[in-house]
């Protein structure tokens, strides 16, 4: 069981991206705006609610005049909302310059053929280069199967959990969709911590925010909304690690993190917050623990 | 008579990135190969049979000397094609090429209108091979694969041939013909090439 405490992405960290940030003009203090105008401020898109000019308060604080719409396409994969994705035709390529140790990076809600991560150290050069294939192409071997074989279950999570620790390294990620449109819901990266061993008894699920109302005549009204994953991990933790793990969970309280129950099982990878951690010292050397994680939408 | 119009191919199905619509798009794409092949062969027959008279030294001032830039020679295909991305890449190049036939046809007709046609087959002009029957969704697996490989091989050869033919015509019609240095100050011999009414055997 590994947990990756997320790092907030800033302009300094995101040193390069092939996704332009030009959906709308940039907000300018004291500018003139009419209802419906959209402007970009601090990588977020806002829409004017009333005509105004000469105002210096920024859109993120001026809720009377501005309505938040979403993050820009470039930053949507760093905004902690998995269901809203960054997209680009062909490939999405970006470079992170964290200036701290990062040994793990996980991409979620990905639509692509493959994801490649390259870590480059300023002194050593390329120290890591790995590609994860997402598309279920195992059965495609000729033209006939290409056109008629059942559509494979494409993975949507690409996890890179074995990167070397190089505090000065840059990390370049390439999401390749071939001739299609590449999409990435969220990118989470940081230093992983192994806290124990995931055991059988772990459960997963989906929490739906949709509303289904049934009136007195049996008619159903459905308001479709988003949903999120949740997981309840059963973990064995060595007793000598308990104090350290407890301090770690205190540290990541309310910090979006990636919880990896098993890197080969996409369903056990959840990006969100933990809501409950409980350890029962069951044996002389091992404790039985339960960790409940609520995923982000 | 202007060049025959070529029906454009349907959208290329994307197995990895458009899973929800792949089956529908695959059906439409396969079905569009049939009219595309018939139109394309008619287009090639028109090019092949109208041999431009590059020996007509008339003026070409109204014709754009820049032949259409094509992606034809860049088509990837044939045996050894790796699947998924290479297949999608090939079909996308084929589809993109289908947008260029109108440019080539217009340029060809402009040159033809200016130069006229030869009464014989120009031995130096590449003859462009036609396309075979394409693979269809009504074929069984073995026949489908055989047709697909044959069609891909032929498409690559045909599109390369079309590119070569256009290049040849461009060079033959617009290239400078250098008959060597004129060493005599006075031209004493008049060359009468006569009427080219008889067929010439190369």
C-alpha cells in the first residue's frame, strides 16, 4: 500500500506544455467588461455577471461581478477535478520542474494509447524512461481483428511508481493518442510512502451524486451528476511502523493524495482524501488497519 | 471534359480514442472504400489516357507552374504494417490524400487546356496503377485480410505513382530545355520538325 502526497502545480513547476492557454483573453485590472465576457485569471476562466469597468479587485475574489467557470485547458489536469480533463489533438506533452524529490507520478482519467515519462537529471542526463500502454490491443493482430474484434478495455490510469530520487531533475510526460484526441483528467506526483501491505477484504465502490426522485405516481425524474470512487483498504502494518504512519496521515490530512492499493489494479488507485484511518494492534508484530478513502470527482 | 470527382473517404475509426463510436465509424469507413476506389480509378484512367503534350512549346503564362504539393508520397502502408497506430495513420493519410485530388485535377486540366494532348502514349510518363477491390465488411476473415493487404499495397504504389506522374508533368512542361551552347554567331540551318501527324514509335 503506497500513498503519494500530492504537490500543488505552479507556474514555476509547469515549465512547459504544448497546450496553449488562449481560450479567452487575460483579465486586466480596470478593464471594461460586458455580461458574458470570459477572461482568464490565474489559470482559471471567469465569466462577467454584470457590465463593469475600472474595477481592480480580481475575479477570484469579486464574486459579485465574476462567476468561476473552470480551469483553463492547460491547467485542468492539475486542478484536483478528475472528471474535467485537459485535451489536445494527437499528444499532450508537458514538463515539470518540481525542484524537490519526486519519485512517483500518476495520471488519472486518461484517454490515450500510451503515456511516456522521462526524468532528466541536469548532471546525469536521462535517468528514467518508461512507457505505459493503455489501450487493450492484445487481441489485435491483423486487419480483420482491428476492425471487428471486441473493443478492449482500455486502461485509464497510468502509474509510474519506481522513478529514481533526483531533486533537481525535470520530468517530461507525453500522452499519445495517435490520430485521436488525448485527454488527461488529473496528474498527481510527489514522494511516495509505503505504509504496509494491502490484504484481501479491501473493498471499492462508486459514490453517485445524481438525484433520482420518484413522485407519488411512480414517475422518475433523474438529475445526472458526477460520481467518485471510494475504497476501504485493509492493510497489514508492522507495529514498529505504526507511529510513523500515524504521523504521516496527520500530515496529509486534507491534502489531495494518491492511494495505491495495488499498482496493477486500476480499481485500487484512488485520488482523493482519506476520511478514516484505524489500526488494531492484533498481533505482537503486526496491526490490522482500515483506511477509508473518498475519491475526488 | 473536366477531371472525374473523387468521393472523399469517411472519418477514420479510432479504436483507442473513440471507443464509443468505433463500430459505427468502422462500418462507414469500410463502406466508403468502395465508391472511393471506383472514383479514384476513374480519376487515374483520366490522367493515364490524357497524355499531356509537353512538346508544345506554347506559353504557359496562365498556368500555375507550381504543381500541387501532395502527401501522396508520404503514405505508409503495405505489408509489415504494425497495427493500431500505423493502421489508423495510414488510413488518415489516405483520407487526407483524397482532399488533394481536386487540386491535382484542376492543375492537370489547366495544363491540358494549354498544352493539348499527345496522340500516343508518352513512354516517359509514369502510368499510374489502379486500385483493386477493397476489403469489405461482408467478407470472411481470411478473404478480408487478403483484400486489405492487397488494397494497402496497391494504394501505396498507386499514390506514389500519382505523385511521380504529377512531378514528371511538372518537369516536362515547365522545366527548361537546354539544347546545348550556341557556338555559331549565325544560324545557317533552319530546322523544320514537320507536322507531327504520324504516330511515333519510341
